[in-house]
């Protein structure tokens, strides 16, 4: 049987139509509401919904290519793809432009934001390492390498500065490690530096945190050098956090402070959160109607075609429309997780979990900030928010999941 016939058989038998059409449904919704968010905005002269549709066609091509690529291709090229992605992240710091979200200007209005494909590259590299080694997290090397694979893009993207996107990289690492069978105490130690940062502003919170780290390190019987490394990292991060806070960009500090109390700066940093929650709440059960959202049409809602697309949808279609979007996302994540369970190859399962974690992180953070439940980070809503690099990267992830699911019997 030729390779083409085998692929046709896999397409008919193992192609996940529910996953594919759930993603396509979200993309169509995105194009429709990008139009609604920009059609009457005099500051947006170009037809952004048309651009989004063209990027969707590019993304559809990416899905078809990803489906055809064999599992061995992803495994053998994982480190190469990761290396290229890191070079792009370094290069954009030197020759890129665009404020807090750096990109390469390729031709005319075409721009590449390398932090988006870097997410895909990181997942492939971590999956390659974790599936290709007999990992023992009591060894320093096995502890540091996956952390380093996520930490390097985190640092490069944070340097742009784009802290919101940077946080996606370590957030994706934890589900992948858990799927690999890493014990919960290891997950806690990996999270402990972040917990030390959060608790460092008071000795009454940081002290118990360090005690907890010490107890876990002692109970887990880590090797001496690794135990020393974990404790040292927590102490150093906790000690320098107040200084780092003082040196954050003003807009980053304001986003965090506004999350705690948006009303402290209702016309400044709190404006986004307040207007977003007003838009969502004013939609009611059935919404104000398509193209009838006042928060959107009167431009009260900032970044409405990018960061706050969920607010636009909720205002115009109400709770019913918002639930449709959530159900489609649940469909994408459910089918992806099911694929991770069904595939026989460890590398494939880890890649699918990583892809699912990227989508899940974006959905939770974006909708959380639209509802005023999380700080404003600038993370777009997958498949829906305007942006070519992000849309194509998300569709590429779907293509990879579909292709690996079709090859579920391969070891």
C-alpha cells in the first residue's frame, strides 16, 4: 500500500473531525467578530477581518502540512526547530520593533512575532527530551534541562518586554511534566521559585514558604547539590523580588495593582478592566445584537479586536454566545486530551499535552482578564483574537495534534 493510500485510510478512520471543526468554528467566530470590533472604528483603516481570513487560510495550509508530516519528523527535528526559534527570539531583540510585542517586519504589513512559534518549538523540545531519556528528577541534569528549555524563551520574551507571553512558557512546562509521571513534590519544587516571589513581600508569608521548601527537600531525599540549588534559588529570588518590583516598567506594576483594585485608577490602568466587565455584564442573556454593542461601537472598550474579543462577543451575543465559545474551546481541549490518552507513543502524547496546555493557558488567562478575575497580560484568545502569527501558530498546533492522533498506533 502506497504512503498516499495509507494517509487516505488514516484520514477516513482516525482523523478527528470534532477537533477540527471545533477549531474552525472558533476561527469563523473570530473573523465575524473582528469585523464587528473594527468596522466602525475610524482608527482602523484596513479591513482587519479580511486579513484575519487570509491568515486563517495560511493556518489551514499549516494544518494540512502538519497532518502529512510523520511522527518521526517532529521527533528528529525537535531540537533543530527549538534552536531556530531561540535564534529568532534573540534576533528580534536586535533588529525587531513593536514595543512590548516584538516582531520582524517581513514585507509591507506582514509581520512575524517569533514568540508564537517559539511556544510550539518549546513543546517539541521538552517532549523530545522527556521521552528520549530515563528521567530521574533526583539528578541535577534531569531537573535542570526541561526547566532550561522553558526558561530560555521565558527570559528572551520577558526581555522584549512581554511578560504576559513569557509566562506561558513555564506554565506549559508543568502539565507536560505531570503527564510524564513527575511526582507532585517535584512539581511543587518547580513552582516554589514563583511562590517565593509572590510571598517575598512579607516575612510572615515568605518564612513559612521557605520552611515548606525545606521540608519537601528533606523528605524527598534529593542529592545534596540539587537540594542546595533549590534552596538557594528560593532564597535569592525572595530576597531580590522587592528590588525587581521597583524596577518593573510602570505599566507592568499598574497592571498588577489594578488587578487588586481596578477602581484605584479608573481612567488609567483600571480603565481596561472596568470597560471590559461593563461590556460583558451589559450583554445579559441574549446580548445587544450583532454590530449593536455600545461599548464596542463607541470605542469604550480598548484593544477590542485583540485582547478583549471575548468581551465583544459577550456584549453582542450575551451569555448564550459566550457559552457557545466556551463549549467550542471545551471541545478542542477534550478531543486533544483524548488524543493524548489514545496515542501509543510517549513523545506524541507529551506533544499533545503541551499543545493543549498552550491553548488552555491562553483561554483561561484571556477570559479571566476579560472578566476582571486575572491581571491584564495581553494574551490573545486562541483562534478568535486578531493576529496572524498567533492564529497560524494555534492552527499549527491543531494540525500537529490531528496528525499525531491519526498515527496513534505508531510507537
